[in-house]
C-alpha cells in the first residue's frame, strides 16, 4: 500500500484527534483533517479500508526508560521486566503494559503505558472498524535526535521533545522552561531544533528548522520507524490482515451462494427428489458451519439470506471479481499454514490479483503454487530471505 493513514490519538475521548493520509509514492499529503472527539473516528472508516493505518500514541500517556541488564535480553527477562522497574514506578506494575523498543547487550529501551489506556484506544478504533497495524509513541516520530541537537515540536498546548533515539518526553506549554531547566542542568546551552515557532524562554539554545506541517513531520517519522506499542497481549495477529478480514465473511457468502445456484441448476436438470434433498441438506450444513451464530436455516431461506448479506456489503462488479478469486484461493492459502499475506492488489481489467506473501521456506511457496486452481495462471516473482522468512510477490490471473 503506497498510501498510509496516520491517526494522532488523543489522551481522552473528548479531545481533538488529528489525521493525515500520506502517499509514499508521490511523497505528498493526500488529505488531512481533525476530528472533534473519539466518536468521530467512524468518519475515517472508509479511508482506512484500503490503507495501512499507523496510530500515534500521546506522549503524555507514555513513559520511556532505559534499563540496564546483564548480557542479552531473554524471555525470562521479559517476564521479570515489570518487577525490575517496580521501585521506579509509582503505579501498580500489573496495571501497566511494557513494550521493549530496542534490545542491546547490557541495555534495553522500554515504553510503558497503562493497559487500560491502551485498551481504550484500541476500543475506539474497533468501534470505528479501523484496523491499526502499528502504534508509535508520538515523540519518537520526531526526527532523530542526538547529544548535540534535540528535536522539538509544539502540538496545541503541549511541547514534544526528543533527546535521543529512545529518549523523549512532553509537557504543557507553560511548564516547558521549568522542565528544560531540570533536563539541562549539566548542559544549559544544549542546541534544540524547533519545528514550531521558537518559544519565549531563556533555557537552551534554540534554532528554527525548515517549516513543515506538524502532522506531516510526525507521519513521515511514524512511517519510517518500526517501533510498536502493540506487543505481548496487545500484539496484532498477522492472520487478521486488514484486507482478508474485510472480505472473509462476504467471500464465504459468495461461495455458498454459488453452491446454491449450482444446486438450483441441478434440480432443474435432474429432477431427482431424493438427490435434491441430500444436496439441500449439505448446503444447510455448510451454511451452519460458516455462520454458526445465525442459527440453522432451511434451504429455502438460505438463498434469500445470502443475497441480502452480499447486497448489504455493497459489492460492485470489480469487487465481485476479487471475491471470486479470493474464494477460489482460500483452500490453497489454508493448505500452507506458514503463509502470511502482507499486501494484495486487484486489477479488474485483466482479472489479476497480486499478493505480497511470506512463508517459512521455499517449499511452502511451491506447495501454495501447486494448490492454486488450474483455471488460474500463476506467476512467481523473485523471492528473498528476510528475518528467517522467505518473501516475494505472486500474481494470479484468470486464464
């Protein structure tokens, strides 16, 4: 996906939420705006359906810490991490979520947030049917800072300050001078590059950066970092990819409706009552397995129910072609457990579906190719090895 939707979440539901759509291909803003509150996130639902979504978490709700360890970080250390920091935190560690942002020998970088707050943000997004793939601490989306030059940005009545790769904080506008004085006790002339109008304070040496929209600055930083608060119990399950999640129910319905239409044709041709009863019973079983929460329906009602479901999904001609291909590919996808889809693109003109996929071996790609139905032409691009997984692009086209 070349376009990405960046949402700057608010700390509280009644506060303003900023958003921006950025095109990596064109390197420009496609659209941007503000929402009055969390309930208004539903206005972004349609925009989020075909774009990767990255959310910025308010720095006021995130604590960043460097933790000294002995040797390399292990799974046992992960479990013990909350209690390693217990004396430094004023809150009950069982109520906190710890995300390890960086692992180095003898040191790790950790982002800490209340579980209830993180869940609240996810609840807002779920209510709006927005699938967030990454959540980044907003101050760490500022340009990279180092010991010689910090980065600063004013957002509303708050200042975001980034001191290093994993050191950042925020404060209210009126507190900026006092907080900086404490942070700069050993270096009162620290250079601070501001991406907002320079503040009227005498602490630190301030310089002005090239003007850029605040949300554009944060969006570009969020896109080009791999940081993510959604780890551990909040980790996103890869199989719940946005596009597959969007079409799963509709694709099942389309497949069942196809079976129903075939049954109708069979009935007209064969006129065999006993065989018809058997096939109708099988359709009822398939429907019950696909939609267990809707109760068992008689065959005569299934066809009408499936047509209603498909109509409610607003499936146009182009989307219908995509659904048919996805439905045909489902058995092949399920046959390769390690297969993961990270992107898909459908071209209706030549009925072609391109999938960016990864698997745990080259053999998995061969197994997937062998399972693709014969009525499709299958083309496989160059495969590469990335993080112990094999990744590449495959194209499926109707012959």
